[in-house]
C-alpha cells in the first residue's frame, strides 16, 4: 500500500479527482502492482472509470496510456462517502498546500485516520 499527494495548481475539484485516479494508476504501474483498488467520493469519476468515457480532455492521453498499461491487470473501482475516507482528505489538503510526495507506507501524519478508515467507523463532523 502506498499514498501520495500532488499539487495540481489551479484546478477544479472534479479535475483533481480525475487527475488523482490517473496518477494512482501511473504510480501503480511504475511500482509493478498487479492489483489496484481505486476509491473515489465522486460518482461521476467512478462511472467514467467504469465506462471508460467522460474524462476531461486534458487528461485523455494519460488515461488512454493507463488503459493500455492496465488492460489485463486486476482493477477494482468503487465509490466511497467523503466522511468515510479521512486519509484521502488529509492527503488532498497536503497537495493543495504545495506538497508533492510519494509514501510507500502509511505516513505518520495519517496513521490515526488510517486506523479509523480500516475499522469502518463513521466520522461525523459537527459545527
């Protein structure tokens, strides 16, 4: 298992979700991972990944390359509720602050969130 954060510069949230999914596939291929499970809190992204349609034009070439590389590998794609994935939220915040990094293991700053995600405990936000 690994995780990463990427600074995309100025972009929309939906573009960031597509770019994150594609970057995940690129990292997985670079590390010779044969099984990949992509989770997204965006139904639009999940549907686009499952139907192979609907990608932003700026990412289409990268997406086509990912499909060529992963054509025969085992890829699972699922939707997850935003509050159910605290790790992704924290990593997205790191990327938005300018941090571009790859961690081959769970980094210290999300260990507690990772344990909560593994236990499938709900995470409630109160104002």
